[in-house]
């Protein structure tokens, strides 16, 4: 804290003044509040709370599972602070966000004496969402000096090794997720798990040894990655695991297939680097019975190969194509591409791969998913693809696949490949059904213009070649006229009658009053989507018609009163 000391003439910036008052305060619970000068939020970072949460915040046990750190500046210097859980609601509804202007910030010192905690603040809503960008337009935020020493990259108020994405738990976030191959770990004494560098063992032999009770897994595995799962964050408030992540790889060799699990910091080091189609050599692994075998799912592998950062330290090597031995007889990458014309003949739950040109990208939306006692909000986007077989689009409800660099950059007219999607059929009424595709845990997406072409493993298969041949002959102007991005989109379409809605609500609440809907809407988080059915009397309406250019023209303002010349129905719903 020596960097904060100095004469009063040197303390010219708001943050220094406030923190110097806080440091000089000798009371039991010192706090200091900034005055009317604005402060600017230049970053917000989220992380899961840990087992010490109840000690640090005894009055906030029932608050959300998340904690937040923020970086704030006055334009002269910047400081990283933790936020009190009472502020979480402002973030969840996006009233407090990166770029916000805040005032009357109340600060206290952390338990270690070297960090600072925001107890309360006021968001200046009159400044507008881009006020901080305007105010700091002439300032290089990265070059602003830190108050005191530069803070660590770890969360301030929980023993976690990395931050979470702001709006979902499925993506990776931050520089700790490596995109380059880490150096080989030093050899160490791992007891029965030491294997011979020159020897290899097949998956079938490994399963046979496991079934016979042997726990001496000598020999390296040389396997091809067939499928890669999205990230699984299993952190809970009562757990002290610093890096609660895992991811699954379905792998195979010439003899069998198995599930490989990347645990904890192995996910940080390897998740962004490993892709379907690669051949890898695995050493220093553990073997146990797979979850599928324990639950009686016969289609799952019988063994599970665990890769950990210690006890023993797993070793992963990506084998270049020119070093792959034909004696390994590795399986080809499986695929099951279907076209739009074939979708109606596929059964419910069918797993497939698709390729198409994007003509619609919906805005990111979020839905609450209850998994046992936990309630997690998941993010998704609607996509529409067209291919060579039908004018009807392929509808995809695409949840996060732990590929945030691709998801955020899917635009109309891009070429997209989605793998391991599941077919869903929904009945709007007794005579009408709609079908769309959605994720499985192994779904991957590849998109032109996002840098995913180098790792795209399906470029040579016949369905891809056929599609690319069609794409060279297609009228791009016709596709471009259909291209749309953003806006409200609901699929499957809403029921056409109240009776149909009541028959298909599947246990959800029926009709609610306007007052109840207002209370429910106040509970919604940023981008969270729910549908309500409200019985009411229409007091105003407007009608519209579409001209040849596709633009909408209104005959009256939306608030126009009802009259005989205004139809009492909406067109084009």
C-alpha cells in the first residue's frame, strides 16, 4: 500500500482521495464513499462462490451462486474491486454493465488489507449506456496505472482459478484458457501408472485388463478423437475445488471406443487445443468404470479414461498426420449428414449433422434450466439454414457449444456445419407439427469467417463436396434478399387458439392476470425469455400491410383507438 501514500497535493484523482481516506481510517469497520465525481466501469467478471462465502457474506446466503469483480476508473488510474452480493441484481438485469457510470461508491478494505470491496453504489442511468465510452474516448484504458500493485488474475473473493462467462456457464473465458500446446510435464514417480514410452496398448486390451481386476495400466494409448463435448462446470457453493471443470472426448482406435475425461486444470490447458479428427497419444492416465455402465446405458463405453493434473500428471501429445502409423488402423471420423428434404422422414430424437447457408440469426436469448436442485440459465440463438434440397429452412435452436468465438460471429450468408444435433418435433395443435434441431452434449459448430476452417475435419466427405458444388451455382442475390439478423423470433409458432394452447402447455401455468405478469417480468434476468398467456380486453390496435419491397407500413399509430375502420385482428401472425 506504499504506492497510495503521498502529500495531499499529489492526491488529485477521485480514487486516490477516497482510498487514502479509507486507509487512514482506524475504526473497526472502516468505509469511505466517493463524492459526486463519476467513476466508470471498464470490466465486469463473474465467478462461482465457494465454501467460505458464508463467512465473508453472512447476510447474503440466499443470494445468487455468483460473485463479481469489477475494474473501475476515474480516468487517471484504475482499481480492481469485488462487489457485494447485494449489487448482483443490478448486473443480472444489465443495469450495471461494462461502460456504466457509477457514483457514490462505498468502499471497504478486504480481509487481506490489500484488496478493496464495493459495499454499495449508484448507477447513473441518465448518462446513457455508452457514457463511459464517450468520456474515456481519448484515454488508453489499458495504459492507465493501477492503484498500488497490479492485481492477480484470480477472483478476489473465492478460491477459483478462473472467471466464468458473464451470461452462461458453458463457455470458457479469460486468458487462462490456453490456445497453444503446453510444455511437456517433467517425469515423475507415479507408481503403478508409470508406462513405457515406446509401448502402446489398445483400448480393447485396456478394457480386458480392467475387467480382470488389474490396475497396472502400462503402455500409451494412440487414439483418434471422434467427438468433443461442451464444457461442464460443476462448481458448487459448498465445494472448495478451485477449477471445477470437466470435458469429455469420445475416442477410438482399431479395436474399440472409449470416453476420455479432461479434469480441472487439464481443461484449462487442453480444451481449446483438442478437436475431433486429431490423433493423440495419452500417457499417465487412470481408468474406471464409465458412468454409462453404472447407469445401465449399454451404448456408452464400458471404461472411462481420466486425465488429471496430478496423481498422476497426465501427458497428452498431438501426433502429426505424417507420423500416424497405418498399423494403428484408426477409425475414420464418423458423420451422419442429412439434408432438409430428409428431415420429415427422420424419427424423433434422431442424431444428425447438417450443412447450410445461414439466412437468419436470432439475437441471443436465455432460458432457465432446472437440473435437480440447481437452476441454471442457458443461452441460445435461433439459426435458419438453407441447402440444395428445399426452399424450407433448417431450423436450429443452438445452445452454447463452448465455442464462444464462433457463436458470436455467425452472420447471414455464412456457411455453417453443425454436428451431433438432435431432432425435436413439437405439436402446435392436433393437425400441425413443427420440427427443429437442437444441441446434444457433443454438438460442434464450424462457420466460415470465424477461423474454424483449419480445424474443420469434414471437408472431404461427400455431402460437403455436393453442397459446395451446389453453392457455386446458387443465386446469391436471392439468398441475400431472405437474409435477416436479430429481432424477435418465436419457434415453434404460437398456437392459433386458446384450446390448442391449453392442451399443449405441458404442465406450465395457464392464464395469468396483468398484475401477476408484471411480478413475473420483474424477476426476469437480462435476455431471459418466458412466454405468458394473458386474458384481457383489447382497447387499441393497428393493422399493417406489406408492400412489394417487404417494408411494413402502419395505417395508424399503435396507440390508435378502436374504430370500425380498424380490424380487430392481427394479420400475419
